[in-house]
């Protein structure tokens, strides 16, 4: 007896759906990409219960005819390719004609669609591949697809879905990738009736800050290169934006999001010693390449890609990124008031894409910026070296006795303890003053350097705490009377995530049962605070940062403490303290930018001062 049978379409579709539709986020990706392919200018995503009960995508794209509206749910039904040659010249996001058929096999689907030339829209309902009805309705141009109760007919798969926060995170990732890849398109997103995103059509740099992180605003370096083989454009974050956690690294090849470790390495390699080992710089880079050079015939849910000449791309990418951040690392001082974007600076001021940083000797900017240097040199030592150079001509190392390193005593508000900060040998006699208990003005060769006192301390403390968290070298001051602090159960559970880091920076705490900690000692800088309040507020701030998934736990904690401690430093500083501040600042890895991305210092050039006074 023969036993082989052909599977019914609905079973075949359900099996295919297993590959295409893994979770709500896969549906989001497929629908949004279809809207992009339909040349929509406005795409709206509406989600309920993390996509488990509703995923709706509304676009103002081309729409479909009534026949196409029926056809689009057939397997291997696509308008995007016609013949096998087309496979080597794919410019659309989709081309397999599988997505809608797969989605319709495992959900309750309602499609409304209208082309501009049609009077009426077509509405079609399908549940588990089963056609449920069709009618003509009134609707605006475009396509409106609702996917309800995903996996309603495949309980096993429904049960495999993760918790709502996890599924929402996946959806957000897909949404963000598509929004980044298409800054010219307006996007909005609602989850359980709450607006999560409303992104106007914008330039890429604005889209990046809108989607990812407002603090990237002044921290993007533009990358651009145009070769006959590939075009690269996009932005990398300055080294300071590098985070311990991966996740904000975006490559798009012909606008398709991809992951590629080899190319990732090209980018991180370009950062060399400007970032600590194991941290990842932000980037959003678009590679445009003739589709014949890539093997696009990859699985729809996969993000790998194959190039025929990966090495060439590696080299071009690396040098482009080097170029971009090389310019970035020169402290910006071109336009004093203007809110310059370093990215623009890079492109406007360095027209030689293959050369490394500027060598102009005629430039009116500070000597800081005139120093040609290779990227390998940009590290802590380099900052100090340059700081040295800044003082060329009015007080160099040789003017000082080098044998006796000086020390500056910082006393805390209540003078309980003193913290001794060794002053670097060089630059003892920095010509600088403090004004308004807020700013430091230092004389530098090319003019005046203005330093924001608070941001400078934030940068210094931030690196100090980060280092202590990593090396467990925080120094604890014993309390005379240990103190207990009781947290609510949620905060107590949460505290386990950071208690070790807190200990590393000098908190001596023990678990005391019943959601309570016993505080025996605190870092010296915090002696003047109520320990209980301090401890609770660290947890509180940590919770806030934790919600922002982009922030690494250690960085979040270091930032919290640095801010807290820096606030205390907005006070009158003596001359040695000013010198120490400047020297410590220039020993940090990123003296010009605060941990929050604020500008710590600017140089007001003599020319600028002259023009200011003229007007
Ligand atoms: P693919 O995108 O690979 O072609 P899909 O199953 O995603 O396959 O879609 C099938 C077809 O339905 C598409 O080729 C397109 O012609 C049409 N289609 C799908 N979504 C839309 C949309 N939002 N607007 C206009 N046409 C669409
Ligand atoms: Mg598609």
C-alpha cells in the first residue's frame, strides 16, 4: 500500500509558519517591511499585550487591488520578483512571498487595503489559513493589517512565548531597527493604547537620537565613504558612549539589518585603545553594495549575510571609522556658542577621507587640536601629554621641581576625613581661576579654556567609581554606629544585583535578614550623608537606570554616585584644588565629555574673544 500523501495547504503553511513566525516580533518585522516595500511614508504599529492579542500595522503605501488582496495570502505569492535573475538584484525587504501566508496560517487576520486609483477598499478576513469573508468598505489609501491572537490554533507555540516584557523587548528591537533604517519614514508605535514612539521624518542623526538615546546628540561622528565598490555612511558614537553591554550596534546592508562579527570587529578595532577592552561603541552604519556582491538568499528570520569580498569591506569600514573618530577626539572648539555636531564638523573640516587627522599648522584652533596623532596614541597618557602641550610657552614641566610630588588635601564638608589626592608632577602652576563657584577659566595657548566644574568632577568621579567597581579598591570608612536600612521586598530582591558592586566601591554592608542590611561603613566621600537615605537612593536611582536597558549596570551605578558626589563639589576651590581638578580631569579617558554626554569644556580662542569684543 502506498503511504505518501500531499500535505494540505493549511498544514504546509502552518509548518512554514514555524520558520517565519517565531514570535510576535517576527510578525512586526514582516508587516513593517511590507509597508516599507509599499513605499509608505507613514507607518503605525499598534500592539496589545506584547503582540499576543493584537499586532496591527497601518500604512499609507501603495495598497493592493482586490485580486492582489486575495493573492497575497497564498504561499510563494509575491509582487517583488518575477524571474530567477531578479534574485541577484533584490532591492526590496521581502521577496519570498511567504510571510503573509505563514502569518495567516497561525492567526486571525483582517486586511483592509486600497490603492489610490480605486474607489473602495477591500477587506478580507482569514483565520488559520481559512478564508472567512471579503467585502468592499470605505478606507483611506494604504494597507491596514490586524493580526489577532497569534498561535490561537497552535497552543503549543503559544505556550512557548516568553513573558510580556521579553516579547515586548523583541518587538521594540525590530521596530527600532526598521525605524533607524528608514529615517525619512514617519513611524509611530502604541502598546496597550500608550504611545511609545512618535518619530517624525528626519535626518539620520536625529532619528538615532529620537530612537535610541537623546544623549547621543552631540556625540555622533559621521562616517562617510564612497567607493565604486561600496558606499558607507552613518554614525559612530564617540568613544565615551561605548558600553559594556552590546546592543546598540547596527549594520544595515542595503537597508536590511544584519549582524556580522567580522565587520563588528572592523569597527571596534578602529576604536583601538580609545575604549576599554570588552566595551562596545555605538554605531549605526549603512553599507550600500551592488546586490550581486552579496548572498541575500538567507532565511527571512536570520540576520547573517555573506559578501563575496569581505576583506575589502573590512578595510574600508575600519579606515572610515578611524577617520571619523580621529577627528572627534580633537577637542571641539571651533564655534564657541554653536551647538555643533561633531559629525558635521568631521565632514566639513576634513575633506581628505583617506588621511588621518588634520595637520594644518595655520589653523586658528588650539594647539590641542593641531597635534597630529595616530589613534593608538589616544589614551589616558595622551590626554596628559596634550594637556602639557596646552601650556607650551607659559610654564612647562621644566619650570617645576620634579622630585617632590605635591598633594592636595580635599576635606569633606564636615571635616571628618581627608582624602589625599596626589597631584601629578607636571602642571602644578596652572594659570586658572574659579568663577561663580561653578566654572574654571584656564589660560591656554590659543585663548581661554572654560571648564564646567560640576561636569568635570562628574567625569573624574565616574571613572574613579567605575574603576573601583571593577577592581574592588574602594576604601571604606567605618561608621562609629552601624546603621540598619530596611527595603521593601522588591527593592531588596533588586539590591542583590548590585550589592557586590556597591561593596566594591567601599560600602561595608551585611545582609541582616528581613529585607534589611546592616551598614558598617561607607566610602569616605559619603561620610556626611545619612547612610540609610544614601543607600536607598542609590537603589532608587539604579532602578531608574535599569529601566533604561541601554545602560550597563556598573556604568549606571558609577554615574549615580559620580553625580551625587559632584554636586557636593560646587563650592569654592583653592588654587591647588583647581590645579588638581584640571590634572585629574586630563587623566580621565574622556576629559571633554561628562558621563551624561555634556560638554565639560570649551576653548574660547583669542580670535573669538577679539570678534566678541568688536561686536
Ligand atoms: P513578500 O514581501 O516576500 O513579497 P509577503 O507575504 O510579505 O511576501 O507579501 C506578499 C505580497 O503582498 C507582497 O509581494 C506585496 O505585493 C503584497 N503586500 C503585502 N503587504 C503589503 C502592503 N503593506 N502594502 C501593499 N502591498 C502589500
Ligand atoms: Mg514581505
